[in-house]
């Protein structure tokens, strides 16, 4: 076995959801991607789809130019935890129109793509209640329509599924079907390892998957060739809350992010480790400041990676 040195640059993603700190402050950190949260949508009285941009961005759109000037990719997230099944139902059957509107918005704002954060869990149930639309079909159609409107390599499309959605023990793992049907259109998935008690940790088993039989929704379990997904390593990003108040479960310290997640996965996957995403940007607490300064250093340092002859 030989070794060689590479300077790997996995994704270092931050969601911008709270305007407690200005978006401009992101320019002081080493993030590769910023995802603005959240873009919503509605139907007006003329039966036309109307997009609802995040209000916090009203006087900050010029900052997108500053971020892009530093080489940062700026996406916008569609959906989020406040978007319910009744909100999505009005767009079922109109996925092409919705994609056209989202793509036009992205071009107008000079953004680099869209992140689909779909958390209407009842739409993903194996047996849905009467009146609840099929979330899998909606996501597959919307993803494919978005890719037609937002071609590579100019634009990126990501998804942010909660980890149980990928677990066959939870309603047969509905997101597995979404990714099987539309995975070619998706550049990466950010798995939300938070707000799901029992699935968020322990980190070594449930998030990283260090044991030989890696937990099925851990990073290693999702990559495993004999697993339910067998998803490419470079297309998986681990999502964690930045500060304990940013989620009701799943938080670990920045030091543990580096020690328990970045170090073992960088050692195993090298430059095809997909990266880390944080929810959410701020400069107010020590954890937020450490994310902004220390995690990027750990991700981007030059390291020696094993290679076979």
C-alpha cells in the first residue's frame, strides 16, 4: 500500500435561516455553499403560482454578489419544516409549472441552485390518510422538472431528507424510492441527523456507522454497496445543528463534529467525503463561531490518504 497527499475540498454548507446575524458575515468564513431558507409558494386568486421569498432577504440580496465573488455557491431551499401537506397538495399535478417559477426566481436572483427540504411526513407514509397527496410522486416529478429547467453544470439541485425517511423500517423508507427514481438529477443529499430522537445518535453508530454492519441510515450504511441505497459517498452531506438551540435533538459540539465525524470519514473516504452542513448560521454563540472558523479548517486541511497500488 502506498500513500499520496491530496488537498480535498468537500462541501462545507451552512443554512441561512435566522437573521440574527447578517448574511454578509458569512463572507468571513470558509463555507463552500450557503443555502437561503426558505422559499415558499402559494396559488393566487387567478390560479397562478406565486413564490414567497424569505422576508429576511428583502434588503440582503446584494450580499449574494459578495458571496459569489468569493467563490461561494448560493442556493435557496424550497419548503422547510413549516410547509405542510396541505401547502404542497395545491401543486400536485402542477410540478412543471412550479419548477418553471422556481427556476425563473433562481435566475433572477443569480443563485446557483435549489435545495428541496421536504418535511411533510404524512405525504410519505406507506398508507396515507384520505386527502393526503403522494409525496414521493410529487418529489420525483418536481426534481426531474427542476433539472430540465436548471441544467448542469451551471446549477445544483440538492435534497435534505430526514434520516428516518431513508430507513426501510419507517414506512418502507420512502425516500429510497425518490432517490432511485430521480437520483441522476440530484447533486447531493444533506441527511438531517437532527430533530429525530433515536436516529440522531450515538454518532459513531447512527451517523458515521463505524461498526462492521453499519446502521442503515448512517453515512457508511447509505454508501454500502449491499445497503438499501448504495448512494455515492461524494453525494452525501451530513447535516447537524450548529448550536443546541438550533434543534431539539442531535446537537454535538464543534469539537465532536471534527473528532467523531470529520476525522473518521475523511480518513476512510478522502476526497470523496461529501461534507458537512450546519443548521444554522449565526455569530452569536461560541458554537456558531467555532463552526464558522474551525470546522472548515478540519475539512480542508491537506491529509495523507491510503491508496492501493
